[in-house]
C-alpha cells in the first residue's frame, strides 16, 4: 500500500493526471503516484498557450531518469497558460505535484467530460491495485 497524496478536491485519470475544476477553468498536472513512479523528473516538453486539448490525447511529455512519459488531457479545452517554471525546475512535479508542479491551465470546453474521472478514494484504490 502506497502513501501517495490524493487531494479530495481533485479528479483523477487512469493515466495518472489530476484535474482541478474551478468554474470553467481547469488546472492539471501529474499525480503524486505518477511522480513517484517516474522518479527524478529532468525535463518537461510543455505545450503552448492557445493549443487545444482533446480529452484522452497526448499534449506534452515528461522525461525522468527512469523513463519518458506522455501526458494526456483529462478533458477537452483550450490552454490559457503553461507553467513555465517547469522549464528550469522540472523537479517541481516531484516536490509539489498538486501545487507548484501544475502543468497547464485551460478553459474547459465540456465539463461533463470530467464525470467519468475518478474521485480521490477511487484513484487511491486504483494506485494500490497496481503495486
């Protein structure tokens, strides 16, 4: 059983992304479980503000000392800002995955797409099932 953080106010994907919805704005990043599995993150290939996200499609990649990993959009929308701090400090995803390690903020085009994402309890169970 892992000891990963899974904040209650977020939604989670099976690809280990988290989503925070505030009004029509989404913020997303990689989960604590994902950063733990990847180990030391050394590079984030960030998308551009203005790019369109399509639910389930790859929009950026992350490289660690162990592997490269694609990051998938939890819901559709249009990117309004990217976390440029990750260009110089990709390890923020390791140290603060739900705070300073966020990847993009975006205008959500269909909030109902989040309905099939996992809540914190379901995601914690999903992570433990993979151990």
